[in-house]
C-alpha cells in the first residue's frame, strides 16, 4: 500500500518514506531538513514528526536539553509483538465470517482466492515487483478484514499496519523466493472461509500471522549484522530519500 497515495501532507509523505525503507532505521529526522526536502514550511513538518513519534515510527535519540528525533529501529522482538497482536485481532474478527450466509462466504472466498492468485503470480516473477506483490498480499487480508471487522477492530488493525508493513517491505524479500508456506496458509484461510467454521478460521488466520513472524524473525537473526546497516535500503537520510 502506498501510504501517501491521495495525501500530500508531510505526515503521509514521511510515513511512506519510512515504511518503504527510503529512510533507514536510525536516520535523523531534522525538522528543517524535512521541510526543505518536502518543500513545505516547518510548522506542518513539526506536527508530522510528533505524530510519527506518537505512532512509534520515530524515537528520540541522544541526550541533553534538545533530544533529536530519528527513524525507529527494527528488531526481532518487535516482529513477534506486532505480528501476534495483528494476528490475534484479525483472527478474532474473522470469526464473524461464520455469521455470513453461505453465498456471501463463497463470494468472499472467491475474491480472496483471486488476490492470492495475483500474489503468487507476482512472487514467482523472474524479477518481482515488490510493491505490487505487497499490494496483492495486503488485498488478500483486507478482503477478510473488511468482511469481518467492526469499526473499532479496524481502527486497531490500521494503527498496527504501518509498523507491520515496515517489516514486510524490508525483510519479506529476503524470505523468498520460496513462499510456499504462505501459499499453504492462505489456502487454509480460504477453505475455512468457505466452510464457515469460526474456530477453524480464527486458527488459520492466527497461524498465518504467527508463522509469518517466525519466518521474518529468522531472517532478521541471520542477517541482522549486514542488513541493518543499510542493505536493502535505497537511502539513509532525508537528503537522499526519493
């Protein structure tokens, strides 16, 4: 998902740079530099940076009287926390699919299967378009969330979304090119949507998220020394971000 799509405000533009890895973990977020880079005044940038800090995407660094803001780090521990929280929420919400009529469940399963087919096609390309791949993967889960989540649950999932997507954009390409485990988990979710078993569907959704956390955590552990110094990132600071 393009976070700045349809938005031209500093918050969404900076959010997009952070989530997509155009701004690396630890990159300084300096108000004046950000304003110059975005071509706006410093006041909206100041507000955007504080919002990013509240969202957990920016952190204070250094000491003294004037602590500086920087892009939040990535960590193995955070993967488990974020993915388990998202999986638990989506899994509980998915139980509501059992309340749908049989025809509605079949149509939902068919739409999800189409998104999964597009995801598989993108992931098997000789040179995957990772943005497109992530959009198809996101659409698969969005279909389920839109059909099962109330406004409060959706708000909670949306709050987790940028944090989760940061890890997907950074580390998911390193888990491929074999996504067979994800394919199997998606198949299980689609089957249980069709069957209408609330318990089985919650279990399948949780398994997909929880197992995804394990896969990403393994990649982080194996490549932390080299990856977090910039491999996979297009830039390290605002002056280079595009």
